[in-house]
């Protein structure tokens, strides 16, 4: 009998853009004396940017002081990077960590840059310091990025959390002329979260110059909120401003993702939170800060969120943000809104959203052309087929009201796992049924279906046993040193409980647990006729079995005493005294 390690094998297929791809995946985890070693290999995978990637792998070693990994890695904090590489981190003390990570791009059509990062993190007197250096060369595009990033953090339990950072770097363009090539770019900012009694303040500021390298080039953020809470209600004021110069993140107030980037808004927020419902409402002023033309400069807006759950398992979630403009910058009154809802009762539900944004002609006074309006409804049902297969079926219908374009789609999800958990089957799909016009989004034009079957195996370590023997000896400890000495007797016919199994000591005062699995075992003495008057040194003995062991359990004879305690009240005392709940300690002086 050998110790085992898990091997998970997964076979499956997925359909992308009318092509079927087969894949195989293997995962292994080796438990070491300190830490573990994991391995992942996959023949094909559906990548980050809808690409089919082949032969991806990842090997990781995790120990208390050292962590090492090789394979597929990514970076999306300071630079976009994706490919094969390695990382290593070393922790000489619990308060010091040093690390390195290098990524070499795989697909030149998507990611053309490589990325190398050096990190040092240490703690001193409650402060955490982090220093990073990034080198981001891109030979194909002809630009090299250099960044030095420093961060200081302090936290005092749940009272306050402070974080400050300073970054400096530059970009060196080799193939094209850029006005800020070689110029030093700075980034500075901080974050404050504090709570004092009923008051709470959250603030964050980030300012990056246009010559700052990486993803945050030209990004500016101001976000502040002061809130007072009482019982289950809260009231506060807030201000938010962000502006992103990166072309990857567009002016989304006029697209579809709920006004995330390039906006400025300020106002008042009210909220309440109870066990069955929660409500939040905000009102104030909203402005677009992006570069896109044909925009109304500012709006009066209202924002709300409502969640309600009844005893009959009926759930409602509703959220909306809407703006209204009627000023001299536009030739007529305009509305914009982004509203979504989710109604659910037990197995059935329906989701939907409605988006309306104005299309304007750019001029000194914006001229209204029309509204871009989109409506989506998606009913769904949650089932448990044969009490074993969790199933979600959904139908979606969307319509662009301004050009009458309709899209119908069908989606599903099936999941099965057996009782032991070693077999798993999963199937997901999204299939467009019909559309009145060709959808420009490729991923929405073709069906996507994936089917996978996963099996978990237990493979043996060829040179490492898994099952061991445990021998337990019970003896009378006469001198109280918890050791079996010459002249001390073994005790037969004692009843012991080991986890869920029961044993009886033989005439030599011992019993054996043979071929026991690796793990923890608790040994406890149970009442028996021969155990009368014997007291174990510990009520429950816990043994970790990772090799064959022999343990000795000492017992001592207990002595029963009897007596009487009398408490008499002084009849001449004026103090009131009740002889109840009095603690009496009895000490054995022998």
C-alpha cells in the first residue's frame, strides 16, 4: 500500500466559429513534507482574446520560503503581457519577500511585448513597503518601457487603511517619432479607508502623466465618499472623476457598460439595508470627460439599486442610472438611461436591460438626431434533472429600436458530479438562432459550445507508503512522569475509541490499528469495569500518523474523597449575605 496523489484528466471539445477543437487537460498535485508541487498541461485552450492556443502548461512549487513557477503567465496591472515565462519568490523571513517574473509573448499577432518584473516587499513597524522595477521591451513595435514603482501601506485592523504610491518611468520609441519619447513620466496617488464610530470616509486619487509608461498612461482618478450610518440606514455625499487616455477603454457613457470610464459625477447617496431588502438611491450631476465629439456636456442624473427577497422565495433586483439634459448646449431635451432587472422565483426567472443614449451632431449647439435604444429580455429556468444534473436553460431576445434589428439566441449549461466526486461532466453553450441583420461582433455571430468530461484518479507514490500501523500501550503511571518505567504494570481489558472505531487492550495492555491511512487519529478512554478509578493524563490524545508508530498512554489511580461543608450566618452581622454560588477549591496535599 502506497501513498497516493491526485491526477485529474479532462477530455473535451469546443465549437468556435463553426470549427470543432478537441482538447486534453491533465492536472497533478504532489503533497510534499513542506508545501506542494502542481502541474497543468492542456493541448488547446480558448485564449484571452478569442484565440486558440496550443500546448499550454504551468508547473508550480509552493513552499514556506520559496515559490517557483514556469509556464503560461500574464500581467495586467502596469503592462499588458501574456505568454510563457517563469516566476520565483523568496521569503527569507516572514516580513521580507523578493521576487522575479519574466514573460515572453507567444502570439505575435496579439501580444508583441515581453515583460520582466523585479519585486521587493518588506514590513517594518506596521508599515509595508513594496518596490518594483518593470522592463517591457517590444521589438516588433519598436518601443521599450521602463518603470520604477514604489508603494507604502499601513493598516490598523478595521479602523483605517492607508496606501500611497509613486511611480516613475519612460518609453523609448525606436521606429516612430513620438513627442514624449524618452521623457520621464510620473504617477502619484493614494487610498484612504477610515471608519470612526458612525462615520466612514473612503478616498482615492491617481494622477499619471501622458509620458508615463504602460496601461495607466494619462489616467486621472478622484473618488471620495463621506458616509454616516445609523442602524440599517446610511447617508452620504460623493464625488467621482476619471479620465482615461488609453484607446483600449472607450467613452462608455454612450456605449453599454454602465458609465464606467471618462465620467465625472457628484451628488448625495441614501441607502438602507435590511434582512429581506436593500435600497440605494443617488442623485446629482453627471458629466462626460472623454474625447468623443457629439456629446452633451452635462446631465442631472439619478441612480438607484433595489433588492428584495420574500418568504415565498421571490427575488427582485433592479438597478438604473438615468440622466436628463435641458440647457443651451443642445437644441432639445434629451434623456439617457441604462436600466437592468432580474426577477426570480425558485426555478424560474427573467433578466433584462434597456439602454438609451442620444446621437448628436457636433456643433456649438448640439443637434439631436435620434436615440440609440437597445432592449434585451432573457427568461431562464434552473432545473435538477434526475436529481443529479444541474441545468440552466435561457432564451435571449434583443432589439435595437432605432434600426429594428432583432437577435434571438439560446443558451444552456449542464453540470453533473457523482457522489464520490471523481467524475464530472460539464456542457455549456450559446447559440444564435436568428438575426434580421448580420452581427458585426464575430463571437455573437456563431455558436459556441463546449463539452468536457473530467475524471480524478488516485495514483500511488511508488516509493512512499500510505498505510501504516499504530500500536497503543496502556500502563499505570506510578511516579507520574508519563513514561513506562520498570515495575509499572500494563493494564488489560481497557476500552479505547480511535476516531470512530473501538478497541480493547489485550493481556499485555496494548492493541494495534493496522494498515491505517495517513492522517490524524484521536484516542480516548471509554468507561469500562477495569477502568474504574483510573484517570488518563489527557482526556483525548491526538496522533498524526505518517509512519508506523508505537505510543504509550499513562493512567493514574484517582482517589475519591467525601466530606461536608457548612456555611453559618453570623446572627449579629448587619451585612446581607446569601450562601449561593460559592466556589470551593479542594486541594490534595499528598
